[in-house]
C-alpha cells in the first residue's frame, strides 16, 4: 500500500561534485539548500543581495553581478532611521550610509568574481508578485516595511517572467560559458497574497521555468515544490505558521536534492562531513570530563585525516574547534 504519491525525476546528467563552485540566489528556501551545501563543505556563495522572492528581482540582481554594478549614495533611501537599498534585503541596511554602501559594493564585487568562475547557479523563485514604487514604477526587491501606499503590487504574467529570465540567462552564459543552472520553485506559501493568489503565482513560476528548461540544455529543474506539496501533502510537515516547511520536510527535500544533483562519490564524502559538522555543533553537558576530551581528540583526528585525503576541503573551522582539547 502506498502512503505517498510516488514522484520520479531524472538525476542531473552531469552531477555536482566537490571542487566546483555553486552560487545560490532567490527566496528563503534558497538558504536551506545553501546552508546544507555549505555544511557539506561545497564552495558556495548565497544570496549576494540577500533574500529575493520574485523573478524580476532575481534577474536584475544577476545582471548587476555580471556588470558589476557599483552602488552610490543616490541608490539608497533613508527610511525608518536606516539607510536602505530597494534592491537588497534589510540585512544590508544600517545607520551609517558609507558602511551600507561599502557592504553592498563588497558583496557585488565578490559575486562578480564568484559568478565568473562558478560551475553551478541555483535559483529558487518564490513568487510571481512584483512590487514597484508608486512614484516612477521602479521594481523593488524589498519594501523595508515602508507604507503600502508607496508601492503597487503586480502579478507578473508568464511572458514577463520569461522575458526577465531569458534575457538574464543569455547574459549569464556569455559571461560564464561553463555555467549550469538549476531552477527550483519554493514550497513556502505566500498566503499574505491569499491562497488562490498564491497558487496563481506558483503556477506562473512553474510554467515559466519549464518553458526555459525546455529551451536551454544547460537548465535543469529540481522539484522542491512538488516534493512538499504533492508528496508530503500534510500540515504536519509545516511549521506552526502553516506556511514554511518544517525541519522534517526540509530534511526530506535536501536528501532528495543530494540524490538528484550530487555525484555518488561526493555523496559518500558528504556523509562523513555531515557527521563531523554535527559533532562540532554538539554542546557537551560536562566539558571538563575525560570522555569529552577523548571525543574532541577523536574528532580532531578525523578532521585531520579528511583534510589529508581531500585537500580541496576547507576544514579550518572544524580543526580549530576540535584542537582546543588537544
């Protein structure tokens, strides 16, 4: 008897392996994938503009890394006692204008260099709704809790999404000819727009993404949305807000992503690294005991051996942590 709707999807024809660079951008679900890849010691850079939800913002930000765009004081607004950028998450905001610009431009420069050498770009789209300034119509990536009357909300058409992403992809492939792209659609529900509106939004993203995947042979689709909505299909897999997938659901999706997108040899190494990272995050109840000292020495020896066998891994954090009890 089946208790889940079966779903089949082909793995990547040339999967991800260690030594490759992966840039991730998009909605908050991007960070679940990015954090996991970082924990597994892949070389990653995630969300250089902070979290972005709509296709227009994602496309615009990627083009800005290619250029790269340099932000000036004229690109910032002073709002709620903070200097803020309409194109960046509030994590870039601050009270010092020069510090905000420095942080933004340092991120732009880093993204430019990383994207030029990246092997993979993972894009997670969250919503087809785009917000524009009422005065001038400029699309914004983040409204920074400004009064709603200052914006207009627009549900992008499939054609508008296609145009934004299509133009961006051509520039990306010219800038970095080896780049491969994985699209996902976030399973996080945007119920502030309404349930019906959220479903219309997701449907447009899905249609657009599959149009593009069919068009470009370097584009791929990972069904994170379908795994939560159609395979798990239960509110027990959501957090208390009934909007965000919980730990169990996220872990399930990440396991499927590893099967889908990471080569077998790298998955074997990944399991060893997962155990090491889990050990580093362990908080001992009795750190002064001999048992804890032995645990630290054992983990240090494992980290040293992994670093010796796989010199491309950055295990500096683990080596520093476990060496404290040597």
